[in-house]
C-alpha cells in the first residue's frame, strides 16, 4: 500500500470508530477509540480462530506491519503533539511551579525507573524468566515517564485545579524528554556487552545526557525565538501558521540529526511561541488562526495515535509472552509512581503546601501511552523483547482505559475534601 492509502486507512478508521463511540459508547474520544479498536482487534483474532480461511487477520496485520509504530510516533507524530501541547501551557503558572515540575521530571523518573526495574527483575526471575537486571531496568526506563499526549488529553475531560494541572502538564511534557534520554542511556548500556550491561563510563553517560537534554533545550529555545521574531515582523495569518509548522518540522529534524532530544526541543519551542509569541508577536486574528490550526492537528494525530494503540494488539498478540508477569507489573508501576511522587512532594513540602489530594491525583493521573509502546517496539531483537513488549502493552492499556476513565471520579472525590494549594 502507498503512504496515501495507509493514511486513508487510519483516518477512515478513526472517523468510523469515533462516530461509533460518539453514538454508542459515549466515552471520551481517545479512550473510546482505544476501546473500539481493541474490541475490533480481538474480534478479528476470534474470527481467524473460528474460520482460518477468511484470512482477515493476515490482511489487516499486513497493512499494520507496513506502519513502523516507533518511527511513526517518535520521529513524526510526537513532534507535532508536543509542540501543540506546550503551546497551550501557561508559562507563568508553569514557572511558579518549576521546582516541583523539575524534581518530578528528574528525581521522580530516576526513582521510578530503578524501583520498577528492581521489582520486575525479582518478579521475572521468581517466575522462572531469567532476565538480566539491566533489561529489567530498560523496562523501568520506558514505562516510568508519564505520556504527555495522554495526560494533556485528560484536561479536555476533567477539571483539575490549576495548580495541579500546571504540575501534571509540565511534568508530562518534560519527563517525556528526560525519560527518553534515560531510556537511550540504559539501552546503550544493555546492548554494549552482549545484553548484560555495557562498559559505558560515567563521563560517557554524562556526555550523552548533556547532549540530548541540554542540547535539545538550547535548540528549542533558539528555534522558538527565531520563529517568534519572524512572526513579530509580519501580520499574515497563513504565513505565520506556516512559520510555526516550519519551526516544528525543521527543529525536530535537526535534533534527530544532531542526536539531541527532539521532545525537549519541541516543548521549549512550544512554550516560547505559545506564550511570548502569542502575546507579543501576533494579532488577535492570527492568534485565533494559529491556535485553531494546532488544536486541529492535535485532535487528528491524537485520534490516529490512540487508534493505533488499540490495533497494535494484532501485531503484539503474535508475541504475547508471560501475561501473568504483565498483570503484576500494573500494581508495581503504580506503586513506583506513588513513591516517586510522594518523595518529590515530601522534599518540596518544606517550602510550600500542597493540595490534600495532590499525591493520589498525580499518581493515578500519570498515564502511560503510545510513547512507551513505541520505545518497547524500538528495542533490538533479543530474547527479552517479547516479554518487555507484553508487559508494556498491558500496563499502557490499563493506564489509558482504567485510569483514564476513573480519574474524574478521583478528582471529584479528593479535591472537594482538601484545601486549595497555597503556592
């Protein structure tokens, strides 16, 4: 199939499943797409089991196998989704809570990565699945970051207090970039010595982290400022929309070429243009056009991404392995998330007060999504990949469907019984 035909297949299914959800299930749009796509996938598997001659599974998986999920998400869709998400973040609210965001996006990620890695290493080996610690740590690194696409989607469905929304959005936007850097480092170590841990030194790790994270932030700042200055000197809404599009595509391409963090570059560029650019560089008419354009891009790509997550079971089902350990990973991941959030808030509580429900909301609202699946699929082929992929997909489905559908009830319950955050 051509690229156009694959695009038509995905957009067509997104529209059909979205319509069915709107008319029948009435679930939140993205969650409804996952549920319907998952049901359709399981239905296809059942039909194939009952009547192998139909070959419907072979036909559909043939189309899906032409779509490289990792390349599509990490080297394409993610750039637009992160920029669109960052554009809508209020920088003043973000800046006033930068300490909490930075701590959760760094210390929180590291705590969660090592806790999940350690517990899953013990669990896997207890179930007789011999796995080196470094590969359990790889799973910890890819599942620890909350997914910015899924988390930002929550705010369309749930009214979260502004103070918590700023933390959740800021952490999700930045810990994705930090998490990908940590994942890159851990995988580099894992494959460096036959899969049992490589010989990368401290300076090698520090250099890789600096080039990815700090380099990405600087690149995003420069690109965002160039875009801002270009928009400042003109007043033509179509051209200014084109400038924002160019900032995203060119900057992300440069980041990939220079081995810098594209996600971090997109977040920084989005914050610059979404705040400074939208306030000082454009007219009211242009501001309306730019925001509507990126809102539409965000909605379309979100729909396709969550559709793919539901359909991906047709690919992953062929390599499902050790489902019992995958189910165990759900409470392990949530417990590690709780500990990382609790630790970060405990450190900061010496200087500021927090909403009574901050810890449970940040824990349960820290959704995992397509980025974790994309990272798992990107792993080099070895005996550990099928297990990691099964565990990752199980945690992601639980996160999107169960946590996504119940977070509103949690927010309503805990926020109404707690004091408003003072800072």
